C-alpha cells in the first residue's frame, strides 16, 4: 500500500456514516481507491490512538501497519457501520503487540522519562511545553486520553471523534470536558513546584544582593 501522509481532511457530517459504509463495501470488493479514502478519513484517529500508547517516533510506521492489517482482515468485519470501532480495536491491539514483541530491545519509557528525554532534545520552550503536555496526556485513563489526543493533537471535532470511533456525541463531549479538567490539574501540579522553587530562589537572591 502506498505510504500516505497523515493530514487533516475536511469532513461533512451529513450522510458521513452512509458514505463510510459504501467505501468499506467497495474496499471489501477489492477497490483499493476506496480503501485509500478510508485511510484519509481515519488516519488521524489511528495516529492519535497510537500516539497515546507508543513512542512518538514509532507512530508513523505503525499507522501504516495498522491499515495494512485492516486491509487483510476487512472480510472479517461483519457490521460495516462499525468500521471505526473495529479499526480502533485493531490499533490498540497493534500498540500492545509492539511491546509484547520479543524482538523489541527497547522498553517503553515512563511518561516522566519520555518528557525529560524530549525536553533535553528541544531548544524551544514551546516544544518543551508540548512534550510535557503529551507526556501528561499519556498518563490519563484511555477513556479521556484518546478523545483528548484526537481533539488537541489531531485537530478533530467532538462530533467527528464520535462518528469515527462509533461513540455518541454526548459521551465524547463529557469525556472531553472531564479529561480537559484532569489534564489542566495535572499540568498545574507539575508546574507548581517549579514555580515555588523559582520564587524561593528569587527571594534568596534578593536577600543576598
């Protein structure tokens, strides 16, 4: 399968489910262009789910592997309307297999270790903040981590996330709201001690001056 870039695609919600069903049906019949359109529609979802589970440098290659696997297993999909949920499951399983594979000599990094490693390699504050946010995001429960990753990193809307993952709009909205609150609290906790230390240092320096 030709390697494609993971890019944002505009989406029209009207009849989106029917359009996806038609594409899945055509892809099962051997239409590779139809499967390519499914890739364009679902690549950001797959990318976001993987980004919350595996090292960032591995994500792009694993996106390709997920779609190749889905193409081979497409005949096993019984309910065409559940393609998004089915693909999500394949994606999570592939992420789990990444760590179960005995040929992997590299162990998964703890979120804090990954944050520090990325921070050391970044020269800009914005990049360091993004690395920290990603690390904290990965500590959240899957229920909140995945929709937040798709919303904040992949730029998907709430209704689009619901449509792609086979969820209700209401559940996605609630999980985004709760997840965002948890993310802010965790980021504040990580920033708090540093802020206090900086304040103490500034006061000490002022007294010594």
